C-alpha cells in the first residue's frame, strides 16, 4: 500500500497536488490533511482515487503526534505500507511589518511554515523508500529578506535551506526532494495574507500563476531530481539576483515594488 501525504489539501496548491496525484496514480490512497473537514470531504468525492480526509491543525504539536501514531499503526498492520509522496503545502503568510502583527500571528506562521514541515518530514521519512518523492512548498519570498513580509519570507528561507540539506543527507537513497519556490499563485493565500491590521502593506506587483502550472512544473522538476523549482522567469531572476546583489539593494527595490 502506497500513500501520498498531502498537507494543505483543502485549498490552492495542496488540493491541486492531490488532483495531480489522482490523475497520475502516484499512490493507492491520498491522506489529505488540513483543518477544514468539509473541504477534504469535497476533495474525496471529486477524486477518482481513494482519499482519507484527516482534519488536523498542524500548528498544534498534538496533531503531529496523532499523525505519527496513525502511520505507525498502518505500518504495523501492513509491512509493505509506504509513503510514496509527501507534499508539505500547508502554510500561510501575513502582510504587514512587525508592528502590524500580533505575537500569535507570527508564532503560528513559524509553527506551521517551519516546525510542521520538519515534523511531517521526520514522521514520513521512516515510511519512505527508494523512489519516494518529497515536495516542500517554500516560495520566491525565500530568496531575499522582505520588509512587510518579514516573518513569512524568513520562514520560507528556512524551508528552502532545510530542504537543500535534507536532500544532501538523503543522497544515494533514491528519494527525490524538491523545494518549490513559486511567485504569486491564484489561491486563497492573498485573502488570508491581507487579513491583518495593515493588509495592504504589500500590493500585487506580479501576475498570478495558476496552481495547475505550479504543480505540473514542480512535479516535472522533482521527477528529474532537481532541488529548486522556481515556476516562472521572474522567480528565476529573483533566485539569481539573490546570489549576486547585496541584500540592502534588493530590499530597497522591494520597497518600491510592493507599493505598485
Ligand atoms: N499563493 C501564493 O502566491 C504562494 C506563493 C508562494 C508560496 N506559497 C505557499 O504555498 C503553500 C500553499 O498555499 P496556497 O497558495 O495554496 O494558499 P491557500 O489556498 O490559502 O492554502 C493553504 C492551505 O494550508 C492549510 N492550512 C492553513 N493553516 C493550517 C493549519 N494550521 N493546519 C493545517 N493546515 C493549514 C489550509 O487549509 P485549512 O484552512 O483548511 O486548514 C489550506 O489548505 C503555502 O505554504 C504558501 O506559503 C503560496
């Protein structure tokens, strides 16, 4: 029995990865994780492949314990049980400077975007063998420090750095690991990000990609075992700029861009 573990499956990129997985028969069952159970039930009725809706708040460590227990139980019942695909797509950002954020908001961002990604990976890896695939959703925001998206950008830099080193640790094990770094994607992300005391700190300077494009491209990049999927030319330029330009220069350019 091969399962796909997909977090953030109730919406946006996570939901699209679940669709991709069903279309490509990448697993025998999809474990779809997010807080909104009704959305996960909808996904279950939409997809041709079996879906197990798992409503959990991943910012809460108890949820990770529960999931670890569920995987151990399955493994005990069926020694051939394995995770063939892990997608860590649950995550959110909040627009605003440090002064616009509550402590609860920044803590939740770090808990979900960083700790939950690491915990999910730690839980999944013992059940993953040769031919397994790991997709960690970082962001183009990970390439540089971004005032007005400070904690979010830093949390995604964490995901990208963590994923690169993990990939190195897993070399020779036949596990394909990719950090996905999209720019704006048409999902519920921006609605959630604007819901702060100063949600228009960041406007909308780039055209939006579709979730379908990001998922198809990133799964191609992962299939050739490439470490970073940038998903569009602007994201690629941001990646290169980060390597050659000083951070203050990039932040001043961003100060202008985020107001457009
Ligand atoms: N859209 C963009 O422009 C963009 C660009 C670069 C990177 N990203 C990254 O892409 C990933 C997916 O975001 P998206 O664009 O698809 O946004 P989205 O449509 O808002 O999806 C976010 C997903 O995360 C889940 N989630 C949020 N809080 C959670 C929690 N505490 N526990 C469990 N699940 C939780 C949500 O489900 P529930 O609300 O049902 O829990 C939802 O399924 C995120 O990591 C985001 O940072 C997005």
